[in-house]
């Protein structure tokens, strides 16, 4: 009986399961809108960060976006192969070369804006004004994300 009660508590109250489901649903919305550009939502976040703060080292990207090294490496490899970002030689030992966005990457960012806006609209319709406000406030207060 106790196990069923604990199980029901997890089913009804687990913040992680709700956050992960929301993450997957929102990611699929953005992936759908960005698909024609060959860009995924996870790569968009990386590309925007590199464009905004670059040159930037991988370790700093991982820390800022809370990404594990394997996820970061996998996505950066795709972005390097596509020519959206590039490594800079910095005269140090060659480890952790800084990354910067390329002209091709900046062009891609400019091209995807209408599709990104469609994804934003779809996401807003899904989560509503209260959900949008809550996500923005949490991002700002807990992780220092800009609120615009």
C-alpha cells in the first residue's frame, strides 16, 4: 500500500517529469519550424550563444547552457561541419580552441527568424501568457537569462 501511495505522489507531483515533457513538446515545435534549414532547436541555442558572446570556449558554452560534454560535442561537430561556426587558433596549447560564428552562420540566423517567430507563436499558444511569464521569470531569476 505504501508503495502505491509513493508512486501516486511521484505521478502527481514530480516536477522533473513535467519539465521534461514540456521540454520535449517545445523542442518538437521549434525543430518542426527549423527543419527546412537543417537546424535543430538544440543547435539554435548554441549558434545564438556563439554569435552573441563569441569567441567562446566549449567549456564556457557548456557551463552557460548547462550541457553535458557529449551533447555539446555532438552538436558542435554538426555545426562545424556545416560551416556555421569555426575554431580560432589562439596561440595557446590547442586545447579548448575558442569558437566563433561564421558569415554562413550569421546568414542562417537571419534566414530562420520568420520560422523562429512561428515557433514562438506556437509555443505561446500552447503554454499561454501565464506559462510564458513563468518561464521567463524562472530563467531570469535562477539562471540570469535576459528577459528582453
